[in-house]
C-alpha cells in the first residue's frame, strides 16, 4: 500500500506543474452553461483519484490550487488520514508526508519516478484534464456533442465522462495495457472546478 500514496502524489503534482505551461483555452460559447477553467494558470480543483495496478490499489482525495507557475496539492485518505503535501514551482517539485518524508525533484516526471519507480506521460495528463489530446499523433473519438469521448495516445487509453452540458470532463479513466492481459488503471474524478 506504500506505492499508492506516492503515485497519487506524484501524479497530481505533475499534472499541476505541467498545466502552468499549457496554452490558454478559448472561452466557451455563451450558450453552453457549465463551469470552466477560466484561466488554466489560476484555478482550483477538488476530487478523488484512484490507482489500480496488478500489485495493489488505493485512492485519495485531492485539492489542487494552481497560481501561475506555482501549485499546491493536498492529498488525504478517508477522514483526512494520511495527509500529503505536494508543492511546485519552476525547477523544483516537493512531496512531503509522514510515510515518505521529503522527496525533491526538478520535474513532475522525475518526482513520479523517484517516489514510485514508475514512468507515465504526466505532461499528457494536463492536456487530458482539459479534454485535449497532447500530441498530433493521438487517436481521438468524439461524442454527439463533439466532446472528446476517448483518446489513445502513447500507450494509454483515456475515456472521458461529462456531466450534462459541460465541456470539461468530470471523470477520466486512464488505462495502460501491460503483459499477460493486465493493466494499470487510474481513475480521476473532478468534483469541483
């Protein structure tokens, strides 16, 4: 169970740091009524993240505050148990919890690898949260409302779910196929934007 808290922390911190480098989204049409990230460099997200690998699984609640190139993420278990703090600014990302102690890295990807030994397309996650492909080589499928329904990109399949007329997803399901019909699975539920 030690792997999961580290993975959640690294994934969330990586996502936040990399969102600060993305281009601005165009404003939605006024006919669509839904909460949006008005400026992806200044936002707050709350939700839950779950990770399941062939070896183990777990989940945590997250709060993610982004202010330009700096971010602060707090991860907690049920009833606030197991608090982990992740903070980042250009060139420095830190993870601090009672289980892991302080881990420092220069990038979100490096932090993820140090904390878990796992490599993942963290930069892609920042695009996927905004319902955008990260590369020109992505295979995309859209729903009847022309929103991204699925992306297949760099070994990952991402399925998107939306609440009613929203243009940004409230749930992302990321799957990475492994050998012997196994997979890594990450579920990210965004409850508040």
